[in-house]
């Protein structure tokens, strides 16, 4: 019996009203942006209409790209149900590891990752008439890349290919510009009202940092769920950032009068299906962001929103990538709230204040700005655009992240020196893995066999549950027998990778390159990559040195621990780590890493760290998953990080010269250098002067005085007089004044023998003749009326002349140097400060009287004339003056 479409359900979908405008836009422009609220049918009705399965239009083949596997499966099932069919008939789906299509399939729902792989294999997308990019607002990296590639295909190969960007909340204007000024079609949704209840915690909670969420926040979310169950009817959908938080809240909901379901990307398919099917009892669905878009969860009338989400973060300097907990955007909040109003009026409980809501980001951060770009860079290179400069993207990839990505690709032999993909890189791109894991699969298969390598890489591609522990080998053993949902997914992925590793095993040794044709050919005009190019940049076209060494030592028979260590080291060579003691390790990247107190890996001399994160404000990373590895495997896997060089540096207050063998930051062996390179020694001495200052030189009193005089002249006259006040500036001019003494120095003690004053003389302006005027412009001493020659202090801004008051009797004007009046410190007969003036004439007329009144009783043996301006200057007492002394 022929299937019977569910006409009533199709007619009830609100997006139907916008379909004619969408079809017209595609007929006229070939591209369109569809904005439709949740529940309108944009994901299910629109593809059926565009394919001619509903509405009687021309038959077309339609591909719908979804960001998540759960959404792809659900959308295909819903469309098949609307047609009165089963999946695999007119509608099918393909996700990683699962494909349900048939000969009559004309609407295929795929993940964006699957579509990306398909485009690399067949750039024309032969037989496909329309591509719908659903939920494009989420800005996943694969989705942005697919959009850019499809626009390339339309421009270069298939202008008739139609493209729709669809979302409930998106930057419609931005997507319209990207799609060539495409028309924007808006669909009205069902106006089921959703009431907002602001439900912030009663007491402040710590904001999320890294992966950590304050337990008090999760306890509050659980209490809000209980409140919602008591106050409202219908199922409750609660949004939480991750699997761990879902499990914790589920535990706190024990005993509620409802079934508690945990929905996330790792949940068993049976649990996902149960959440998406109608139920005859009340439910609480705890979900990550997978339930934000594309999915209708029947029966939901209440949403509890924790306000938290997870985004990728990459520490490029340390080679660490992880997820971070962040505040969800306002767009995500609208999507989440919309789940409560799909079938009837509903309510959303938001676990934050209304005032906070206005400060949230408008949209989630695009992954291209924050994620690891190695896989994107490889896809772009295979497309024929190694730097992605010609791709149509809403946001440009950050230059630093792209540079880091290219380093990774070069290290694993995926690209040549020019950034073009090698045959090995082309094969890596087709594996659907991060290039690191692709390297581990290819090279690990050569040493361990495809099955064992595939099983380990599958463990690394989806991190096993925390309860599996931090030992990769132990997690591998547990995965074989666990019987849980993770094991099922792991086995499926293992089989896929085993087939991929075995398929075309000799392809990497060839010279062909699929990137030289199709849409990318316009940019890839310089020819294909070569195996030689790969070898020059990393492990090369064949097996890596690590896998070859492993085979040579009989690694294939050495057990799970050695195999796990090899694969982890191949995937993350900069994370091979040597023990420092007490569970602490130093990774080749230079980052410290620590194991948990109960870890069984604490006594390992070497580890290959597969998963680690660095908490904010922490100097060391926390090791989440690692494998024991022997030193030979570590050295082979990270061979591109191995150096053997002379190291001459300033360390612990002196020059240290040694020959050091290192694996990145890990020191393997050192020996003293008896005859280090003089240039390196000189550089180390300069580093010492920079870090400890010019006090390392010998500064006599005369040298310090000369520096002060030159500093005064530079401040006052400038011109040819050098700046000698700043240590850093003087060190940078070492060639001008510290040679040849610096070149002869070998250690700290030699610096202490350099006469700084004699060296400074070299900076005087000898070539202009001004140097001869040094004593005239900034004399070291000034002769005062008593005949004494008094030293001038130039260390402060204004020159200072400290002299006994009686020695200046008869001097009407203040002495000047370089036209600047000195600051006269007038001293008592005992040499103590009595007054300070820069205007002697004024002092004699005014201030002197007060000083005379105060001091003449204390120093009666010294002259205190009433008119100092006309008195005779003296260094002596009255008695000596009377004797004519």
C-alpha cells in the first residue's frame, strides 16, 4: 500500500505561508536566507517542498545539513513520518558511522561534517539540486566551512546549485551579504506565548571558569526544576552546559514524581529517541544545547534554563585545547525558551536576573574565532586555498590561530612548505578526524595494525567517561567490556576508522592530489604536494619514525600499555611528558602537568598526555587522560621537537655554557661547554646586563659622576650629548661604548673588571668637538669666592652645589652650568643644611637674616656679617681671620 502523507500535520506547519516566497527567491537568485521561529516547520516542511514531495513542485534532490547527529536523525524521522513513510524511503540520513538511505531517497539529512567530507570527494555535488544549511546561527566551524565551499561551487562549477541558509535566530543581513545579496524570507511562527520567570539564586554563586560550575549553581537549578514541577503542568526541559552537570542535577532530582531523562550527544540512541517521542507520563529532560535547535520535544510546556553553555577554547602557546563554560547568548536563550511554546503556551524559568540578561552577548561566539583551526586549515588547503583568504566567510580566521594550525599540519606531514596538501594530507582530510588523530591512525596502523590503532583513536576522538579513569590503556580495556552507551558508540567509530585506515593504504605514497581540480583549482595552480614535501615537514608520506621504531622493537607484541602510549604520542607529540616527581610532569611544549592524587600513572617516568586542561590562574595543566610511554617512543613520536644545540645563557647570576639535548622543553642530557661560541657568550652577558643592570660593571665615584654630568647635558642641551640615564638604552648601545671589553669578557667577574667611566667616555660627542667642552658646560667642580673647589652633584634634575654659607659671602649671582642656575645648598659651619636657594641675591636680602638669627648663637666663632653681599668669603673662624689665616 502506498504511503499516505499526514496532510493535517503538514497543513498545520506555519512556515507553509512563507514557502512560495522562498521558492520564488531561489528561482530568481539561487540563494536565500530563511528566518523562521522554532516549531514552524522550516527543518521538515521546507525540504519536502523543495524536493517536490509536497506541494507538487518539480522533483529535486535536496541535502539538509544539520550541526548535530541527534538533530539529523530526528529531522529525517520527522519528515518521513509526515510523508507516512519510514526512514530510508523518500527521506534518509547520513551521520558519522550511520547511513540510512535507499534508492528512492531524494531528501537526505546529513551532519555538516559529513557534507564537508562529501564536498572534498565530489566538489560538484553531482545529483544534488538544493542544499539547506539549517541552524546556521550556531556558527559551528564545519557549517561555516561548508557554506564557503558551496559558494565556491556555485561560483566556479555549478551556478544552478541552490542554497538556503535557515535559522530561527541569526544575523540575517550578514548571511544575505555572504550569499550574494540573497533575499531574506521570514516566516511567522505560532503565537504560543511563553511566560518568563526570573529565578536567580538567593545567594551569589561563583561564576563558571574553565569546565567548573559552582555546585551551588547546579543545586539551585535542581531546586528550580522541582519548583517548576510543583507550579506548572507538562514536561520540563532543563538546559545545562555538559554531561557532568546533567549527571549531577539528575542525582539531585532523585525521588521527583517524573521520569528523568539525560539527553546529550553521548547519550544512547534509545534515550535520545525516548526524549523525542510522546510519553504517557510526566518527564524531566535534562539536555545540553543539542535540544536548542531542530528538535521538537513533545509534551514540553516548561523550560528551565541554567544560562550556561560550552564553547571551545585553545591555548595555542601550550598546545592545549578544551571546552570552557560560558554564559549563554541572548539568541540561545530565545531558542531555549521557544521549546516551551512549540505546542501550547508555556513558561521559561531563567536562573539569572532580568538585569543580567541585557548584558549577555547577542549571539554565540563563532567557532572560527575561538576553536582549534588545524582541521579547518587542512580542509582549506585541500580545497586549494591554504590560507583561506579566498573563502567567503562571515568571520576571518585569526592569524595567530591559523599560524598555529599550519605548524601542526607541517609537523604531521599534511602540507608541504608552501602550505599545499601532500598526498598524505589529502588522505588525512578524508578520514573525518582532527589531523593529529589522523596522523595517529595512519602511523599507528603501520605499527599496531588497523584494528588496534582504530580502537585507540576512537577513544581519543570522543573522550571516554571520567569513570573510565585517566589511564588510556585501562580505559581501552574497560571500553571492550563496559556494555554501556559509550561502548556502543566507540565500537561503531572503531569499525569506521578501521575501514578508513585499511582503505587505500598505499594512497599516501602516491603523487596524485585531489585538490587540483574543481572549485578549488582556481587557487591551487602551483601543482600537487609531494611525498618528499611531506617528509620535509614531518613524518612524511609513509609510516612515521615512531611507528617504524615501535615495529623494530617488537612494539606490536608489547601489550596495551605500549600501544596506547604510541598512539597518544603520535597524536600529541608536544605533550609527551617527563616525570619531575610527586605526580608532576613537564611536557615537551614547556607546560607543567599534574596527575590526580589517586592516579595509577604517578610513577611513570614518561607519559603521553592525551587530554589535559589548565585551570585559570594555574601554572600547571591537569592531566585527564594519558598513557605510559617509553623514552624511545617519545623521542621518535616527537622527533621534530628534538634539538641538540649549544646553549649559552645568563642563569643564576652568571654565564652558563653547555651542550643540551632537548625534546622541546624537556631536557634529555647536558654537558659543559669548554669553548662556547664567543657570540653566544656576548649575547648572554648582554642578557645579564639587561636583567641585573649596569651595576655589574665597575663604577668608581668618578664614573658615577661622569654619568650624571652626561645625563644633565642630555636633558639640558640634547643634541649630540647621549642619553646615559637609562640602563636598558645603554645596554642596547653596547657596541658603541662597551667594546672591546665586552667581547673579551667570559663571565660575571669579567664584567666587574670593566671600568664603566672609561667606557662611557666613548659616548662623548668627539666627532663634533663638543666633547672638549664637557668641563666647561658641566664642570665637575665650581670654584666659590672662598677659593674652594666644590663638587657639583648632577644626579637630580637641577645641579646641586652644597657649600658652607660663609664661603659664598660677596657672591651676588647664583653660579650657572650650561646656562642653568645651580641649586645652592647652604651649609652651616658644621656642614649641616641651613637653607636652599637658586637665587643668592634674593637670599642675601631676605632669607639670610633668619638663618643668621638662628645660627650665630650656635656658631659664635664664625663670622655672621649683617651684609653678606659685601663681606669677605672665608673657610675659617673669626680667630683665624684675625690672625690673617
